[in-house]
C-alpha cells in the first residue's frame, strides 16, 4: 500500500510519549477524553513540553472561546507543525472540523506544506480529504503541495483510487478540481502522472471539460510529444467540445516548438475557417513561423490582417518582422516598420491584451 508508508517508516526513529489528555466539561458532543499520541525525537524533550503546552491552550480555546479569530487556531497548529508533530496537527484540524469551527485555507495549506516536505503521502491525503469535506475549494497552492508529496512515488494505483474517491465528495466543480490536480502534478515536474490521471479519469467518465484538454495539450506540447498532442486535440471533438482560441494557440505553439511549421499553417487555416478568432498570441506565433521559414510576405500579410481586425501588435511582433525583413534584404520595409514602431502615435499591445487568455486559463500557467 502506498498510503501510510511515509508515517510508518518514521516509527523506528521515535519514542511514544505518555498520551496527553484534556477533558471537555460542558459540551455533550465533546464530553469525552481526547487522547493525543504525541511523538518526538529522544533528543528533544523541549518539544514534548511545547507540544503539551500548545495543546492545553488549543483545547481550552476550543472549549471556552470557539469563535476566536481563525488566526489563533492557525498559530496553535503552526507551533505543532514546527515541533514536528504533524499527526497531532491533523488531529487538531479534525477537532476544529467536528466542532464546525471555521478553518481557513491557510491552515490546510500549512499542514500540506509540511507533509509534502516529508513526502508523507498518508497525511497529505488525510488533510486533503478534510479540506474537500469542509467544502472549502482547494487553491492552486493546496493542490501543488498535495502533488509534491508524491514526487518520490512511481506507482499511481493508490493515487488514482484516492482521486476517484475525493472526486465524489468535492463540493466544488469536479472538472475545476480535476484541472487543478492535473496542472499541479505537471507544475511540480510530474508530467507523466498528470497524463496518467487524465487518461484514467477520462476512461472512467469523470467530468472533464475543455480547460482539462487545453492543459493536457500544453503538457504534451512542452514535452515535445507531438503525435499524442494531435491525438488529444482530435479527441476534443469526439467529446462534444469545440476547440477554442486557447486550444488552437496551445496546439500551434506546441507544433512550432517541435519545428512542425507545415502543421501550424494547417491548423491556423482550420481555425479561421471554423470561425475561431485568432488573437495576439496566434498572430505572434504565425508571424514568427512565416518569418523563420523565409516567407516574409505572408508575415506582412498576417501583420496587416491583425491590425485590420483590431488586434494590437506587440513590440515583439515588430522586432520579429524587422529582423526577418533585414535578413531577406528588404531594408526599406524594415526601416518603415522601425519608424512606425518608434512613432508616438503607434498603439502597442499591453498587459490588458492578454486578459482574455488569462481569464480562460485562470490560474493555469507554468
């Protein structure tokens, strides 16, 4: 079993201290003795004392002032994490959940960070499950730290089983959650796991959306897996989704990086024929490709077309055109473009022109 292995390996290095007990006196739901099994290294008796003191304060606060500011609970759990008692921190989190005390996302992320640093898969899964059951939407950071805990694990069987389980209990959109997970594994260098997750959940019929496919296209494009990227793009249509500007841009850029310029032109033509509007990123890629292939006339044609459509050119496009025109001996045209670029009346694309792409891809950016 993959889950539980990280915690079990540490048992031989620690000793079991006397359990700490604290009794709630007034709450029927909590009128029982809560027993924490506190662990510490033999060389750190001070940690035992700190842990006991923090637990006393924590449990007293839960009993006497449960509506305390969320930062107070964060502080208690932070101290326990720094003492190295992650299992106790998880138990504290469970108590807060059971008492319906509001727990901020920062608290979950705090434990996930510590668990990922120790590659503690079992604890990472426990905390991530608690996060989803709380109906708090996991952030990109939550998913990233969860993914990092699996960095030294090759077998995906338990991971896939766990993802299937939590996909059923998440309060947020299933596709949104899956997208964050797939992206997180790719972000932390586990792209093969991202693709395994995608393939598995796709076969099982879980809720994937167009954003999922766009993320996978990007992963495959960045790793040069052109044939697989083309297969995934073709499969988008089989699902009933319609490729959008982000889909085509991702595909074209992946093909461009692989030197498949001929295929770039094919999909650019398909894009325009299907009524999918090219944007700044599309024209940037196509103008560069035409220029690198020596076809500066087509580059200029695209340049004029984008301006007619109201797409502002960027300084990068100007520089690319000027460079390729000079390279092919068209010095006069290059000079004209340089003067146009330097003109105070020339409007250039700025950060706002990338807003649509950022909105479509949301937090997904390598």
